[in-house]
C-alpha cells in the first residue's frame, strides 16, 4: 500500500516539514508573510518556559533553531526595520548586548 506522504510532500512544505517561504510580500518589495509572522511572534509575550518554542512549531511550522536563524537574518534587513522599527531595534539591542557579553 502506498505511503500517505510526509510533511515534505505537502504543497508549501520543505522536506524537513518546514513551510516554504512565499514570494516577497508587497509590490514594493515588502516582507514575505513568514517574515511578518516572525516579527509578530517576537512582539508577543510568553508565560513560561517552552511556550515560545511551542508557538514557533505550531504557528509557523518551523523548528526553533531555524526560526532563530531566520530572525537573526531578519534583524539585518532594512525592510524589517521599516515594517516594525520598535521590535527590530529592541531585538538588535538585545543581540548586541549578548554579543558584548562574550
């Protein structure tokens, strides 16, 4: 009997089960939906340990490691800064403070 398929076989998913990125969001070259969703997730507060990682997996379909890779790249993107300057600048300050601790 044929296999029902894996997450990688579904449209809009990569072989690792992660959702694929949509093309650039707006006609002016704005952020893609996944990039906007990442910033929206960062604006939220989370009640306890593991809650954010669970939200990353359930809402974005990403592993936490991949999420943080994408977020880090997004912090250097001028489109992200234009879209949500408060969140991006806050996260940049946190990133720089952690780098300074090393």
